[in-house]
């Protein structure tokens, strides 16, 4: 009998124990009912509670349900999990491979269990994004064929502390992989890659086309070698601490990427164009960070047997997930929603916003709920001054609107009156935004959810767990 599977044996004349499958079906049914009630009563999105109930009713639920899928692929790391896994699912579905996944972005244990409530018989793959702290818990149960690691940045310091803790969690998770599993990781991350090199991972990376517009220098997450502590020397950089680096102290240097995308054109929040193995891909969503998400998804798809040309073709029509450079309409005008989680993510978005000639104002909305991280001191490390240099008026918002207002005051730019209410903040941004331009709402996780809920309609599909 496989570990974790309940016995069907008769224990006594009046004591028939239900099998694991029967308990799973009961747990899944109760979980789905709870999710329906949560959505119906508008008490939540039903992305986590159903899985919590399923696991309580049927211990071992995740392990058994995952075995109904032919293969499991996990995506983890600080930034890009939701978009990378969404891109990979789109590629696989477009190629005709039925997949399931936590499409709402609920990436803690209960969210993963929720995504496994329904596993159709035709399902060949589960593509799941997993929170870094949850990865060690679920990896032995999910037994993934492929683990994709995106990057490591300072994030939710009240949960993780410094980046070394995140690297430790990811490295320990790799110890728990099946022997035949493959690790696919960002070769441009001098925090992540050195910790994994001894595991023979497959690397992906991004470069700028020689002669193209360079990425402005941004505040860095790290400038020292993770092995000896000497300052790193960069021969090229994409954003923050990502790029091609070497250490003059211990002679460590970046490895050549197996999968490489080269950015040839950037158009703010609207699109980014890159060349991948002779194929030209223009993503209908902007940012160097999305180029990384795309090359990670294409690399994973190639490893799973999907041609790179087919993957590129699918991603040409990829639509961003909620709050990831999403366009909504308020009072007949277009408004961009952009999720920022930490200073690295904020800076790459600020760069795209400042360079976009169609952006006319910016709402900066910061919450401090558990899913955002209680510690918001990182807002002092984000380069909001770049928005001021671009001439963009700023509107403070969110549950920590007072702190945001103080931070933005120190930019020296045009700062509007603060508005905790998301619709009031958007109205203020629209009032100072030229009619031929659009405001951007730059928001933390739950702040973005509040904005989408306030706007309503199509923009109100919610997730309720950390990203």
C-alpha cells in the first residue's frame, strides 16, 4: 500500500473505514460547497477555504489528488510566479495538453489543495505556483517533474527576513525533489544561481539587444558575491541585481543560459519584444520582468516537449493576470493596474511607467495586510523619484495612506491630497491626468484587490492569499 493512502480493509462488522478516494470525494464536495457559499455571500473568493476543508476531512488529499495528474510542474521564487505559471498553462493548453492549476494565484497549501478539488480524467499536467515558504511542505507530496525558480528579491520581510532565508528555503526544497526531476532557474540572478549550481540546473536568462535602449540604473538588491562577499562586477544588467556578473575575489561568474531571450524593443506597460531562438515575440504586456516570465515559461514548455515556435505563437496573444499590467475602465476612461510587492518589483514597474508616454498620473496604494507583509519600510527603497522626473503627479492611497503620503512628499514632486478609498484616489488621479493619457494604479497585493473590487464588474474576480 502506498504511503498516505487509506486502507479499504474491513476492520470490523460495523466498522467499515472509507477509502482515501471516498474521503477525498467527500472533502472535495464539502470544499466546493464552502467555496460556493463564500462567493455567494461575498465573504471571499473561495480560493483557499475549500482546500482547507478538503485537507481537514481527508488528510493526504494533496498527495493523492496530485497522483491523478500525469505530471506536476511547480513554479516558485519571489516575483513572477503567477504570470510565469499562467503563461505555461496557456502554452500547454494551446498545444492541446489539458492542464489544471491555481489560476487565482492562491499559492499557499490550502490554495494548492483547492486547485486539486477537480482533476478531470483527461488532465495530463498540473502547473502550480507555490509560495517560497510553502514549497518545502508540498514538494514531497506533489512529486514534481519540473521545478521553475524565477528569482530572489527582498519581500515580506516580516515573513522571510532577508533574502538568505528565501534561498535556504528554495535550496532545501530542491533536496525534496524526485531524483529524476529537473530544476529550471534564472541564470541571471547572482543570489539564486550560485546556491543551485551544484544541482546541475537548466538556466534561462534575458539580454538587451546591442544598440537598443538601455535599462536605466536602478537601486540594487545586492552587489556582493554570495560566496565570498566581494563586490560583483557586472558586464550587463537587466534590472535590479539581475544580469551577467563576475566576482574578482573568488572567480565566480555567471553561467551561460541554455535558454536566452534578447529584448529588442520596450513600449512601457503596453508591450515588450524579444527574440527567442530565431522567433520574434511581442508580448501584449510590457516590462523586462515579463520578458523573464516569458523565457521561463518557454523554457519549461520546451522541456515538456512543446516546440519553442508553438510557445511563442501562444504567448503573442497572452493576456496578463489580475493586476499585472491590467487595463480596466473607470468613468469611461482607461486605467492601468500594476502590482508591486517589493522594491525590486516596484522599480521595474516605475521604469516602465516613467517611459510610457501614454501615462498621465500615478496612484501609489500600499496596504499592510498579512498578504502584503506588515513591514512597509521598503517603500523608502523604491525609486518613486523617477516618476517625479517624468513629470507625473502622484496620489497617495491604501490603508497606509499616511505613510505613503510622507514618502511621496520626500520625492519633491507634485503630490495630490491622500485618499484611502480606492475610487476616490482614482478620481483624483483622473482629475490631474491629461485626457489623452491614462492613470496607473501602482498597488500592493491586497490594495490591488480592493481597487478591483471597488471598480467591480470583470475586474472584481478576487484572490485571497499571498502571491
